[in-house]
């Protein structure tokens, strides 16, 4: 292999690819990035067997070929080359030689034949989406996933199709987030589960895509294609909980409060919360009271009264305040509606004028 390419394009592509390399003692080649020069294009591939990426960039080819090089080494080196717009890459005696006007470097390589293939998802089930919309769906719910892998279906993001778009959902059994995103017409694919640990890199890659992105789905994988980038992720073979059943059908107590007021009060609460992050919420509609209480035996206690529009029955209920704070990143409107349904029932949180997002938090025992 012998090529010449733009340093900037190569560096940007290697940053994506390096983050998807794997650390596997039995398969050290997973720590490598495969570079393959063919048909006036350099194909850059990496995989950790859960995620795989393939990026194509235009290059000037003098000799076709392929080489596998340690991902972190080549990414850091190319990113720190100064001065030159163009750089040359050549395989010499099985290793990769990189040269510019500032000097030359040799990086020890591994056999490209040992590099695993990146699976191509069949095109039977597919749809187009604006990448920013898909990212918004993921970001709106992914913090509600379980970080434990004991139940794979809980440590994943559910994506299902609806008449007008996609539904994203995640739960760790203590709280639940759901976000609806409108899309162009797509096939009804039922539902898929993307592993939680793959979501950060999927978000990172999709945020770099500008064009409409094609999504392909199969029983085992989901892929995203745009701008010369192909990203594929394993999906979980499991059944997501039927969460619709736990969403309360009626509301006994309702409070509407400004998001910034509630956020400020919760920040104060953190100073005085106990080791369980417990906060007590009291709503007294007749007295027009919406109150947050926190208490720590070591620090003291705090009571915050908020200006709120309240209606329904009196309620006193405890929550993990961190779960409440998490959902604010998914609510873009100024006012929040909290719907209570009794002391042992979850609270439902929505933006007052936003019907696309719903968040549910289970109460804590006293």
C-alpha cells in the first residue's frame, strides 16, 4: 500500500475509528484500525465486536493494499502532525511508514488478514432520518437505562415504530423515560434494543453526520449510513418490559412549576440530603403549597417552598432527587407538570406544552 491523503480528513476519521477499537487480550487485532487502499478510496475500519465502523475518504493511490495498525497510536500521531496538509502512508516490510515534510515515522503493524469483517445489515427493513433527531431521541432517554448487565433488556434503549415516527424508551425499573420523534414514513419494524454501552459512540458518530441518514435493521444488528460513514451495532435479543401498563391512567394531584425554580430548589436539596438522596415532596392544594424537604443528621435540614399551580388531593411522598434532576435535560419548555397518584404510585413528569416526552419515577419507601 502506498497513498497520499489530506491529513485533516484522515485525522477526523481516525478519531471516530479509534474510539470503537476493542481491548481484548485474546484478540489483540481488535485494538487495531484496518486501513485498506482500493479504487481511489481509503477505507478505515474498526470494531470491538459490539460496534463496528467503516469510513471511506478519497485518497491518491500509487499502490493498493491493506494494513492493520494500533488504533490509539496512529490516531494520536496523525492528530498531532503539524504543518502539512498532505501526508503519505506506505507499507514497508509489513509496517506502516508515515511521511511528511516534517519527517517520517514507522508504526509496527499486524496482519490485516486477522482483522474481523464488519457485518453489513440487509436492506429489507430501513428508513431515513435526520441524524440530529435520532440523537435527540437517544439523549432524551438513555440516562434511564440500567448500568448493570444482569438484565440486558434493562441496560438498553428501546426503539419502536409508530404511525408518525419513532418512540425511544429506557428504564432501570426505578424510573422510565419515553421520547417520541416524528420522522418521514418508515417501515413498521416492531421494536429493537440497542445496548446502553454502545449509545455514547452512536451519538458521537451521528452528531458528525450532516446528511439524511439511512438506518437498516435486522434481528441482530442496526446500521447507520451517511457521509461516507457506515456504523453498525449489535442489538439485544430480548423483550423490553411492557411499560405502558405502569403509566397511571388518572391523576390525583397535579403541580405545575417553572423548571428553573424546581431545579434551583433541588440543587439546594443536595446540600442537606441523606445517603439515599431522599427528598420529601408535600403538596397542599387548598393552602396552595408545593414544598420540598431534605434532612441530613450530619448537616441539617432544608425546606423550599415553590410558586406553583396545584390541584387535587394532599400528598406527601419521597423520591430520589437525582432521578428528578436527570430528566430536566430532556425538557425544553419552561414549565413542568408533575402528576401524583398516591403515596405508593409513581410521579409522571412532562413539559407543560410538550407531549413528546414523558418521565416516570417510582417513590422511595420512608
